[in-house]
């Protein structure tokens, strides 16, 4: 767990357990777009993340 992740966990509400916060942080990191170097390396064949999730449309089951 990186240092930025620790600070992000501290920003969450206090009613969640620490394990729950860690799981939310994992989902938050998975929701990121692919890095630019991946797009460049694959000649723009990989442009989107197939596991991308919108917070309004799909809710997490934690």
C-alpha cells in the first residue's frame, strides 16, 4: 500500500472498517484508465479499460 493510498483511506468516513476501506481503495485504483504508455505501445489498439465502472450506474457489492 503506497503512501497516497494511506492518505486516501484516512479521508473516508469513520463508519467503515479498515478492511472495507482497503477494498474500496482497490476498486478505486482498478477504475483508472490504462496508462498512456500502454496506448502508445499497442498502437492505440488498447484505448479503454474494459473493467471501467461509473459510480452512478454500477454500485459496488462490498
